[in-house]
C-alpha cells in the first residue's frame, strides 16, 4: 500500500471519489511527476475543487512504475468520469498542476489555476505550499453577511461616489477579498482607476475578446476623480489595521495610463495622513509615470510578469506601445526613490522552473534589486498557455520547491510572499 495520496476523480453525477489503485500525480509542463513526501499539504480552507470537462484523470501506478490514465469509473460500471483540480486559497502557490489527458474537442478551461489534488488520511491534499503567513485573505476572516451589510451601508451613505459603488459590487457580487477588506476597515484595500490598458494579456480576467474564454469579472467603466479616490483611501489609511491601499486591480486595465489623477489622489492622501502604505500594481510600462507617482508619495510598486524571457513575456502580455525593458526601469525608479519593489510572478510548474527561465530571472533580479517575489499562480488553461507561447517540449524543470531554494541561495535577502506588505513600522 502506497504512503502517497490517492488519485481522485469525479463520476458522471459530479461526485468525487478516491481510487486507491493509483497515486495522485502532478503535471510539470508537459511532463508528469510522481509526488514525494513534502510535495503536498492539506487542502487549505477557502480553496475550491473544479471538475475538468473532457479531461481524464491521470495517476501513478506504483506496481507498473508509470503514469496511467483512468479512463472510466471503476466503481460505476465504466461510466464516464472527469479529472479534478483544486483552485487553492490565497497565500498558497502550486507545486504541480493537475495531471490529466485531454480528449478531442475539449473546451478551453476558464481563467483559474488548476492545482493537483488527491486524497490522503481522510482528507483532500494539494500539491502546494504556503508562501505568505499573512492571513489577510484567509477564509475564516470573511463573514459574507457582515460584509454585505457593511458594503450596502457604505454604498448607501456614499452613493454619490462612483468608486464606492463599484467596489461594493466587487465585494458582494464577485467576492473580491481586497474589496471585502475595505468594507471591514482592515489590511489592503483596492483603488481601481483605469478602464483601458496598453496590453492584451492572454489571461486577462477583466477583458477578453475573440476567444472562447470569458472574463471572470467586470472591468471598471469610468475613471474616478481624485476626490472619489481619496474618499475611499483616506479613511482606510487613517483607521485600518496594517493599512495598504493599492492601485491596479483585477477589475481594471493599466493604472499608469491614469497617472495624472492617481498622482493628484496620492498627494491628497498624504496631505490627510502619513499613515499606511500606498502601493501600485502595474505592468511597469511607463517608467516616467512611475517617477511622477514616486514624487507624489507612492511607497511601493508591484510589477507583473509571466516570464523574464522577453519573447514569452511579449507572447503573453502582448504589449501595445512599450518594451520589455520598461519593467526593469520602473522597478529601478522606485528603488532610486527609496521605495519598496516587488514582482508579481505568475507561477506555472514546468515553465517557471525551467533552467533558462531561472537564469533570466536571476539577471532580472540582479538588475532591479527587488525586495519581494509575489508567488501568484497563473490563472489559465496550462496546455493552451504553453501552445500559445510556442514553448518547446523537452526542457527539464527543476521543481518549484527546488527553484525557491535556489533563488534564496542566490539572493538571501529576497523575500517570497503573496501580498503587498504594509511598510508602516508604527502599525
């Protein structure tokens, strides 16, 4: 009997079962990996399980010592089955993706991350690791009814403020953790500003055009003015515990395109309070605009990228009017102004941990001197992603845990995490 987790699958009615004849298997790019002890953790609270249409589960057969497809329901007279994946809760990063065999004419998977999941000792386990101890988005902190009550009360009180109304919908309809925390007066709060973007990301969660993928949330449709932004941000900076306010959210385009109004809002915030952290989540495309915001009082920046190899970055982000070199320049601007710099690194096992990606990441980190890597799971169909970027097969991956160890060995002062930190030492 194996000591590793069992494979799980979904039957024709959507019920999930374990199959002890096969071990849980992980995917690393186009390869399949047998899990070792330490590669799995209990399914974190707040995670979700997904059934994958037209995809058959794959496990590891310890007797035959090879991966194997489970093609039909072993408990149900050979009826059809589906593979199962986990969408892990915030603060966790996947080590392996779900392992499955895709059938012909299978639809693209929606814009989520698909982590390998199995069954061990009476509970679900996932191939993942907690990368940030911060509990700001832990499931146990969210009471939906309390959040709904507070959001409705504030929207009613400030119904003239378009940004408050927008964030109320984010909190109640979409369950955005940052918007929820805004209405709970704690931690990091969102400040979306931009309905437009200068990139056309394959995995954009707020705007999709010309593909069979649907955006998972509605993009903001207006540019709030500085007064509307400050009315949201100032009370949060003054009163919230470990206060952070962040421009650049999943429900908007690129905030640097609204640098003028953002700069005005930042100045208003800092005239009202020196407390808390003002952060910008961005694609880093406009270094001069970043410089303007630093002079206005911006404290930190987080630049998103899927790869440090320009060809793969361009294939995913599809930039409009800016070059890959702008990302490093924007990070360097913030560091030159004494600010905090991080990268929002989209993690996909089997791609992120390739040797060549590691080498280019090291050069990027040395060039930019960033303080933190935010380990965000890449929300996209893995097969479609690799095909769209024209990633050749055959390049070995070192494994995400080994990749993390090597990064720390090379850059011992660099931090791993998931969230934008509060930099206010007095809080």
